C-alpha cells in the first residue's frame, strides 16, 4: 500500500487504488468492482441535445470567440491551472506536476453519478464505517429496516473516511433520518456507540388531526407555485414559519437548558438550544440530538420548507383552476448539519480535522440525496450571523434539495451552455483561468483549490473558491481535494473575520456578536487603520454551487463555492433596496481589487 504523504501536518491519503479498512482488506478501489462508462463520461457535444433558444445570449456579444478558441488550441487541452499560477508568479512550481496528474486522471477516477453503471456493488457496512445497529422504530410512521447496515446507493467513502470516520444511521421518533458522523477515535473504533433512541413522542409531521370541534384537519404539506413571468418556483410552507428561534429559559435550574451544568448555580436565564446534546439525567428534552455529545450530525429538518410526503402525488395542478398559476407539492428535502456539540464554537475556530469531517458529510449527503426521485439540485450552504437572520447561533449549516433548478443555477446553466456552444470551452474554468492570469484578485490557493475575488463581484465582500480539477459535485472530490478544501475553507473564515480589523472581547466565543463603533478598514477607499490580527465575527453566507442532478447541461458546469457577506463595514449592512430587490440590478459600494488587496494583506496567497 502506498504510504500517505504528510501535508500541513495532516496525513494526505493518495488516490491510488487499494486500501485496508478497519474491518478487513479490500483491494482494487475503483478498478475492482466499479465500472465506469468511459464513452458516457466523454460524450461529444454533437451527441448531446442542447437547448438552443436562450433569452439572454446578448451577454456574449462582447466575447472574442475566435481569440478564446485560438488561446485554448495554443495552450493545449491538458494545460494545467496551476502551471498558469506558476507562470504569473503567484504559485509554486512544485504544484504543477500534481495538478497535471489531477487533470490527466483516467476515467475510472471520475465520480459522476450519471455515469456509474449498475454493476457497482454495494459497499458493506463494515468497510464503510457504518455502525451495524438497529434503529428504533417510530410508532407514528413506518420506517425502513436497515438490516444491520446503511445501504449506500452512491456514496463511496475514500480511504481516510473508511479508516477515520464512522457513520451511524438512526431515526428520530417522528420518522426523520438522522446520522452521526464521528471522527472521535473511540467511536470510530466501536469502543463507544451512539444513542439511537429518541425519547420524545413526536407525532408524524404530516399527519392530519382532529380539532376541538371534532373536524379532521388535513396536514400542511409544503406546496410550491410557479411565477408565470419568470418561471421561478416559490415554495410555500406554514410549517417553515414554526422553525425554532433561540429563546431564554425562565428557570435557571431547568434541565431543558442547553447551557452547561454551571447554569444551575446562578440566577441568569439560560439558552434553550435544540441542537445541543441531551442533558445527563434528563428524561426528556425537546432537542434534536438523542445523545449527550456528538462530533457532526445530519438530520432532516423538523420544520422544512420542502418535503416529500408519502401518499401525496407529485402532480401539477392550478391555483383557482386557472392554468396561468401552476402549483405542485414542494417535494424536496431539507436537512440540518451541526458542526459541533459546542454551541459557542465559531465555524472559523473549528479544527481542519473537524472541517474535513464536515466536507465528508457534504459529500455523503450529496451522493445519497441525488438518488432520491424528483430531486433536481442539491444545495449545501451556511448562514452565519444574526445580522442576516440566523435564529440559532449553534454552529450549523443546511442542505436544500430542490425539486426544480433554482433561478440562480438556471441562469448560470444558460450562460455556461451558450458559452460552450460558441467556444467549445467551459465558462467556469475559463473564468478561473482568467483570474489566475490577472493575478491581482487571487487571494489564496493550495494544491487543489483557488480562491479569488471575481472581477464582477456584487457583494461588498465576495470570494469564489474553485477546484483545480474539473469536478461537478462535492461527492466527486478525492481525499487530496477534501483535505485541501478543509484547509482553504477554515483559512478563508479566519481571514474574513479579520477583514475589518476590529477587536472582539472573546474571539473564541460566538456569543460575542456586536461590532465595534468604527470601522478599521474602509471598503470604499481601501484604507486600513487597525492591526490585521484584530478580530470580528463576520456574518456571511457560504453557498455551494453544484451541477444539477439530471439536467443535460450539467457536464458543462463546474463545482464552486460562493462566499459573501452583507457587511459594507463593521456597522453597515448592504441592504437589497430598490435597484437590487426591484430590478435585480446590483450596484457595488467598492471594487473587487480593493476586496482582494485587503485579503492579501491578511496572509500568504500560497497556503502550501
């Protein structure tokens, strides 16, 4: 077996075939038992049916198509991104061979769910790190019997995940899926096991009930309606409006508190956190976590904006019988991913090791959700900060699985497809290459990822993070790329928290949310007056743009992360007012070059 390389103090597992898992050896990796349809992976453009009628092709009038084709031809099909970094002086020439290897991988290394043939065998639970424990049966609704293992449909854990993580699947008392994803060696080894029983007696979310007058009230199934002017689908769910907000308990001795045991010693009110672990010696707590502690957990949202409900047909009808207004069940899926059991942990202060576990969770859920019938787009994201409407400060993210393609992705797909038809090239890759050639907006990179401020950034603080290798979705990332993503993600969060150069009374505690009275860095002028090591907990959105699940245009897309903040400075929020909200026409308060120069002040561009 090839020895893992040591990168940044962490074992970076090579992507060669063959590994020895904790439950026994398994040789061959993708080459043994996994068949990839090479012809399908490399479909030619003339074999694909492309939507020709685009409403917005005028955006490409200014593109010099011949120049792009000439440049692509001259550079060669296998020219690497990082070699361009080297040539412009941004990167390290030692990276070139590694990137060339990534771009020249065989088709067997391509992890595109559409092209894996049905001969791919199921991965045994003992190899995949699944705890072979029977989940509890909910009395309110039927649940499937796991039969001692979680049946992976598509997810293929890499070597590191097999050896250093364990996924334990169970059901909450109302039938929702719940997964512990452990990186603690005691749980990975099986020395300790997770609590599977949810002690609550929750009714099934979509069960009809009888009101006080004896009338049966049907369940509130999430619906969606289509705007005939734009074609956008708008999910509508009154259940979503009932989602919890952080509240304060009246009784400091209340065992339902999500604070530590020390809260019982004083008279101050205590937080009630539904994402906290169950309290010791507490028979019942209306929280979502059955165990007293955890590493990372993923579970279906109790108050979803979209959900697939058994027995509800996924058919399109009309509002008031008028064919102008289409409506249908919002048959998607909403999941929550909690990053730590520590409610005061800032995402920026997570270890790279924990972030690696979170990356694995994204890949795991992307692969598995993609197999659910009717799902068209999978969108992992993180909202952070009360300034943008976050009601629970416990460190967490979400995953939305849409039964349609969201408007932003639809617009991007139209442009990437039109660009390919005109140039024969991938728009997202060419954008990344162009940013690397320009050099001045690249803020950091490592072996596998490049982070830059886009030349047409719309937010006052915006960064795009792109993989060097052509990748469509998170589950296609190999071990190297998952480690490097964990590194660059945490580095980005830490530097973003220093962007305005302000002090926080407790940089490690997410309870400190207020900003200082004056900004140290002015986005409009680029002037910085404070030490760059000073800290502020920046509100932000981290949004994963993945290729759609089924749409034929997916092959010309590319995975990328959009990271942005609403803050214009430490005390000013960019509100989406008349131009942005009314006409979707953005006006920026700064320039991308000023944003990038500030990030470059905060640390090395080369992270390796």
